[in-house]
C-alpha cells in the first residue's frame, strides 16, 4: 500500500529563499529514488507544504536514510524552521 507524507514547514520570511532552494534540490533527488511516486513542494503563506508519496513505508525509510535527506532536510532546512508538522498516512 502506498505511503504518504504531508509536511508543513514554517519559517521566518528571511529564511524562505534558502529553504525553497534546498527543497527544490531535494525534489530533484527524491524523484529519482526507486521508492518515490510523487514529491510536490508548495509555497504557503507562512512557509512550505510538502506532499510525498512512496511505494510503501520501506520506500520512505530509504528516502529518510539517504545522503540528500541528511544534507538538505536535516542539515539545511530543519535548523531554519520555526515549526514543523508532519503527517504520515497510507493511501487508500
């Protein structure tokens, strides 16, 4: 069963440009992952919303263990966030 991730990242306006660049680089890498079906980055009034779909939980786990996740999400994006809400769900 497909596995979805919906993330809402809030940030200071001064950090939005750097976060946007990192998320777009992340999108390039993630779309090339064999377990990824969809990776969409949306801008929101107070930050960004990500919608991701993986073949299954194992596909997401491989994504979260990747070097590009460590570089762009853990190393660049997360330190700049003022709030982060993530929902994990199975696609029906």
